[in-house]
C-alpha cells in the first residue's frame, strides 16, 4: 500500500524572538529596506504582503547572544531550547505564507535573492519537531506546536548557549567557518528587541533591560547603560 505525502502547509506562524519581534524591522524582510542601525538592506520577499496576524508567544528555553554580526556589529539572538526551570523565551508569532517563510530563512542565512530561496522542509520539521536545512547560522528549524491548525515554527542555531559560553565550537556563515563565542548585542540591535518587547508585551525600558540582561551575552552590558541605550531613539 502506498502512502501519500501530506501537502505542504500554505501558511505558518513564524515565531520570532530577536530583532524580528519589532514589526517595522520584520517588514524590512517582507517588503525590503534597511533597519535603523543595520549595515545591510533587504530586497523584500516575492510576496510583500504584511503578516495576516501576529500574537505574543512564549516557550521553554533561553535567549542568548553570540557571534559578531556583520549587519549589527555585535552579538545576535539565538534560541536555546534546553529547558531550565523558570526560564522562557519571549517572542512574537507572525502569520505568513510558507513562501515568505522560505525567503525569510534564506535572508537570515545570508541569502540575498528571494527567488533563489530553497523550500524549507516544513513537513519534516512538523513530523520530527526539529530538523536542519542548509548550512547557515539560523539553519535549524523547530516546530513549537500549532495555533488554529497552523504550525508554529522558528529557526535557530545548532550550537547551544553553553557551547557559545565555552567558545569551543565552530559555525559557518557565508561559506566561512568561525569560532562561536558569546557576544553582547549592539545598542541598535538591543533597541530592536526592546521595541519588539514593547509592542508585543507592553514592556517598559526597565523590563526590557531585565530580560536582555538576563541572557548570556546580554549580561555583558552594564544594566543601567543598557536601560539608557534602550531609551535612546
């Protein structure tokens, strides 16, 4: 007896947790443009329609900041899904098409042309819970469950926060191999996350700073200097 392959979902809830929590920054991925404080512009997706909806999301794990981003000049956010009592990742889930999701994953892993984005293995990650696609630093897909019968999916690195703190593993970006180490986020990148926390959870700058400062890499900031950086326009 043959078994048919299930159809690929038409939409996903993309669970963002770093700078993409800030809606204006995420729209640069979908519609093109350069985020404030970034060194890179984005061409936009083939379908530049805005998300159909968005919603706050939390899941077990720990946010951490690692590598040195050529776009932001400091550490960028990754989701370590190892469960730790009392710790959770705060995020914002956007309802987008699977084609848009393919292209966002492509852009996050240094791709520059929307039409060249490969199709991510959504059915595989839904079935297995976690799978790898490609070789970029955000090439690990994670299925966080379903919302209204639509899969909730995020992407992160293969390395953990513990590995970044040890500084004994390597990753690949743009075909170049480099040592993974914990690094603090730049002021501009921290403000993007702070803006997303404000929009999504109504958090003021003090609470934003507490969340970022409570993460590996974020704790390399002096807390009061971080508060001041988050308050700066």
